[in-house]
C-alpha cells in the first residue's frame, strides 16, 4: 500500500441492527432550513431535543450537538429541509489564491479528516430508516469524482431544491439503507458541493471533482451520481468549510403533499409560519387561500389541540387540499397508526366574503398570491385591501393574529396602511421563496371593532407605515 494511505474503513462495509457509535458520544448535526427561519428552527431544536443550536454563517443552515442516542429525535424536527452529520468544520479555512493549490489542498484534506464517527452515525441512521426507499438524485451543484456535472450553484448561498418531488410521510426522514449482499462490495457515492462567496479561485464543480476523486481513492468507493448509497457534502461559504455526510435522501419539505399546485408551499416553511403565531389549545386557525393545504395540514399534524379551517375560491385548490388530507389519513390507517384524525375542515368560499362569524377566528395564516405564477400584481391592489379587511372582521379583536406571506411587498404595505388601525405589525421575517425575496408579516389584531375604524383614512400616517414596511 502506498505510503501515507490508510486502508478503507471496515466499519461501513456491513450495516447491522444496533450497530453505531457509543450512545453517549457527541456528534454535530447540520440542517438546512428555509432562509429567514433559522431562529425558529433553532428554537424547535431546543424544545424537542434539548440541544442548543447555532445559526451558520451561511444563511439557511443551523448546527447542534447531540448524543448519538438522540438521533431518532432529529427526524421529528418539522422545520428542517435536509439533515447531515458533520465530519469536520473549519471556520477560517485558508484557501490559496491559486486554483491549482487550493484544489490540491482539498485532495489532501480527504485523507486527513476524522471520518469514523460520522460514518458510524450514517450507518446508525440507515438502520433507523431501513424501510425507506432508495435515495433519489438531487439537483444542487454535484459532480462525481469522475467529473460528471449536474447543476452549477456558485451564485446562490442556498442550494436549489426540487420543486416537484413526490410526497413524503408526515414523520419526516427518508434515509435509503445500503443493503449490502456482500461485505466486500464497495459502496456507491457522490459528492455534492454548495459554494457561496465571490473570492474563490475555483467553482463548486472544481471542488466536488477534486475532493471527490480523493475520497474515492481513499475509501475505494464507486462513484455513482444517481444510485448512490452515501452522499458526501462539501459546503463552502466564504472562508467557512464544512464536510458532512447526508442523513436525508431528499428534501423533507414535501413530506405531506402528494397533490401539487402551481405554487405549492414548502411544508417546512408552512411550519415556520405557524410557529411564529404560537397556536394554543382550542385555537381556531384559518387559511383563507389554502392552495394545496400545506399550512392547515402541517398545523393539524403538529398542533392537534387546535382546529384548522382551510378554504379557497378555486375548486381545484380545494380538491387538492382534500386529496392531500385523505392521503395522510389513508397512510395512517394502512400503517395501523393510533394517531387521532386531523382536526381540520375544508371549504370553498369567496375569500373577501368569508362564511365565518365576526370575531370567531384566533389566527389567520396564509400564503398570499405574489402576482407572478398566480394572480397578477394589478389585481393585488384590489385584492389585498379586501382580504385584510375581511380578515380583520373574522379575527378576534385585541388577541387575534395573522401571519401572511407575500412577495408583493409594496402592495401589501399600502393595503395595510389603509386599514385604519385594525392591524398592527409585530415584526417581519425576510425569506427566500423559489429565488424570490419575500416577506412573512406577523400582524396583531388591535382592539378596534371592525366597521368602527376609519378604514380608508389616515393617509399621512399610512405613508409612514408603508415606508417602514418596505
């Protein structure tokens, strides 16, 4: 064997029940989350796992340290898109100025990394999810060590995600087990590189190719970009470099959706929006523009003591919501689950004339039309004020809340300024939705009684509010 080379690690050749690292051993888990919702995801980690999460320098990522015995709890997180175990992390990696020197350093790095614990966690993760299907290919910047190229992702800090994936079960997770027939059969792998920063002398494809080639030589694995057993991640953000191993086969953001619409909202983003309003026991929560039902379905699964009402003025949207709900109930029944049914109703309605009593709703959460793939910006100038006024009518004064997502920020700001004090903006979360810079507005219902406020007045004050919102 050549000098300086170690033999392939034997610990990953077989996957056995109960195998894995010491339950008390600490490992660092990384997760990608919808940009803007990093604090929300970190809060969920603390609440459900008892770990303190830190937000990565690269937007859309959080990291937390857990004992290996808590790995099953990680897959219960609702706010994360993808999960990975960290092999090594460098906060101030010194990239060389020349491309050749940098790539040579990355090649050398592959044989110097502490792979053992991370690979044991990967193996343990597969044992937990051995009944899941085989992993599918992703669409971020990927090369196999042999140089096969998929999509480039140099300019985006957040790697692109598939928009038309098949639905996933509400328990999340999705790790394809590497069912090995023989202990000496080599694993198939690929390297995915996500790079952000404009001062690098190399592209993500360059890094994936050279680093992946060194990984292949070190482990004697077989490169396969689509039918791989293990995915090695190389995340680079300016001077930060993180090497990891994927624990999820594909993004979890479509876990509850089987019937898609033209603008289906991510389940992870829906969860983040719901978490902003902190639903309580017996709260009535309404999504007046439900689309495919991502928000109410996610809410009914997670907050089982609240009641959700989904509605839309489009027959196809209502049908998609009903179908997505029925799919979850059928899957539970077939799996012998004892989980209660979803506390949720669906209706077709005019969203500007809701068939709900005044002051009967605790929380309104919805994805408003951006005016791009759905509706138009011109129509939004009439739609937004009408919607906000009707939402104010059905929402409880003084205690009610609304969490509204839109990319048409100028129109929303103007509409809100003309509500005459019915709504008060609490705060705004800036998010990336399919490459669009959008905002989630958290509003609180004031004590004004609907119909008594000067809803079309206060133009001077409205201009100030509009400027603040923008």
